[in-house]
């Protein structure tokens, strides 16, 4: 049965490493596939989303081998992909379909990209519009709004593009298309989004320049194989960081966590709330900062206000941040987060509905939430809406709630964090 029952945790102690970073795993496969020669990806995330990217590039003729510890990619070069004999299924992965759109826009053959029911209602115009400005031929359902996408690749022209919304997926799709364009493609962001693409692509030989909120790439450069180590996923660690803060008898250490500053906005927010979080043993792996994180329970948290400028650096942490807000002194407001209505679920509506079932006084806005803190949570029947981050956030809520909490649709967790509930059991036993 696709559900799990949880009760209030009496303890939360131990040491573990989070799953490998999902965003970096996707990009490592894409860049390796577009490079000439062998690439080795160490500590790859073997979850459903990154495997959608692996299977997509296999369908495009790339030799990708899972050798247990490592993924070995024998890349074909940026001009060496082959037309797929079938529709390419991107599963639940927005990263796969959006970044792959940028790649296929510049390849001279026909492709069709689709995904599961959730992915087929994710907005694609934000990617399609700039790619069409570069000369790409792309059609999509509902007047170019939603998948499936049909792409007839062709020679692209470089553009200067001002992004209306900060999005690492859109930025990365344009940069990948820029590899196939004449001249230099320049992107201006309204706020800094995740920069894994800009950090990793130069290791494969791409000519990338970053100047504040402007990122550019020169087209026509062949990429060469490289070795990439994927750090632990901060977004996966976030559930346990907040679990440790909210469960009194807790003491956890999370090792090997990626600490990219475009990803760790949650730490800044939690420290404003009064949390004490130790970041230890900082080092650098494959161009990404990595550290160990130590957290203990018992801190008194206070409510905060979170604005639009802070949202890009904690976009995936919104569901678990809402859970933290239920235990803070005062009322936490989160605004400028309308982007969260078009993730795997409408995360604003999902969290308002499910935390409401547990007794939280919560108000929903078009672009965020207001959450009254110091709530006594009550166990309830919780829906995940097929959204992995909703399922995991509500699991942490279940560990601090009175009575039993049943979460339905927990198989969605396999999208990003296989083994999540095993780690919960280990820390609470």
C-alpha cells in the first residue's frame, strides 16, 4: 500500500549522509553526454528523476553505463546525438524536459518529449519562448503552454535574454542552446538562481562568463569528458535539519552536504528564527562547496517574514519551512512565492490544506502563506498530491504531532530520496 503511518518521535539521533544532489546529477549526465570521450560521475543519485535524464540520453544514442559506484558516460559530443526512434519520456522530471529542450533545439532532427500526468501540466512557455527567439522550432500543447513538446532542431542564433522569473532550469536550457548558437548568448536574471550549470560546464571545456546577474556562453565549443563528484543534496538534508530543530531529544550530524550559496537560503532563514546550526569541515569537491551539518533540538524559534528576493535560494525547502513555522513563536509570512504553484503540485495550496488538517491556523495568499506558530499538531490523514517534497515535509510534521499520522502517496519520495523513510526509522529508534 502506498502509505506510511508515523507517530510522535521520542528521539532523533544519529549520523548519515543525504542522497546525492539531484540538480547536479542531472547536469552531470547532460554535460557528459554532450562531451567527447569518457566522463565518470561519482556519487550519482539513482532516483527516478535523474534516471529519466539517463534514459533520455540513452534514447538519443549515448552509451551510459552504471558500474555500481560510478556512472560512466561515453559522450558523443554536442553534434553527435541521434534522433530517437520513440517519444522520450521525461517521467516527473521538470529538469529533464526543460534542459533537454535546450539541447534538442540545436540538433538537426525531430524529437517529442512528454512525461507523467504531473509533468504534462508544468508550464513550458518560459523555456519555449527564449528558444524560439534563438530560432528553434518548438510546438507544445495548449498553445505552447504544456507538454508534450515537439522539437525540430536547427541552427540557432545567439540572443540577449532578460529572464522575467529567476529559474535555474530556464537559464540552463538557454545556456545549453547557446552551445549550438553562433556568437555569445547572454542571460540577465532578476535574482540569482541556482548556478550548478555555470560551475560545472567549464570543467567540460565550455566558455562561460558570470558577471553578477549576467551569465553568458560562447557557441561552437566542443566539450571534453571530465570527472564529476556529486555532493549530498542540501534540499534532502533540509528535512532532517528541521526535524532536529523541532524534536526535543535530537542530535544529528549530516555529512557531505552540498553548500552552494544559491541553495542554502534555508540556513539564513532558520538562523533568523533563532536556530543554532553548526557547519563544519568545509571543503570543495568538483567546484561545489561541501560541509557537514550538526543540529540539536530545543531551540526556541521565532516567526519571520520571507520576501520574494529570498525565495529563489529556498525554492525546494518551502514545504519543510512551513512545518518549522508551525512551531515558531508568532506568525510567519511567506510572500513572493507564486512560482510554487506550478511545481510537482501547487505547493502553496498543498501545505495550506494538509497543515490545516493537523490543526494549524494558516492563511493562503496568491503568492504565499501566513502560518500561526506554536501550534499543537494533531495526527491526521495526509495527502502528498504525488509530490515528493510534500510527502517528506508532512512526514516530519507527523514526528511532532500528537497521535498517528498517515501519509498517502509516499512512493513519490522515490523521485528524489529513495531511503528517506529508512533514515527516519534509524534516527527515531
